[in-house]
C-alpha cells in the first residue's frame, strides 16, 4: 500500500489530530477523526440513506465526524486518480 499524506487539522495538539491520507494505488481515503457519538449515530440511523437500505452500522464499519476544516484535504475525483 502506498499512502500519501494529504492533511491534518490545522493547529492540532499532539494528542488530537484528525488526519487524511490517500491510497495512491486505489484512490481510497484513510481518515483518522473523531468517533461519532451515540446520539450522532442514532440521528444517522433515523435519517437513513436510500429506500430499503439498512440503517444499521455493521461491525466492520463505523461513523466518524470529520471537522469541516478538513474538507480542504479531500481530493476531487480528477485530483485523486492514482
């Protein structure tokens, strides 16, 4: 796996540092950020996504909260082509 560092939350303290990396082979993003609270996960379940799709979060997935300031590090499709 070849990762490229994209960005870290500006002025983050040493112990609190949401970060984004790009897998240059697949174009996937790896995101370190805050775990969503139970209340946030519950709200996501209530909103849902597409009709007929489960609103449960499988054991192998999680919901994270990405601070808005981190959006600047998310590449657009034309920028992330490996």
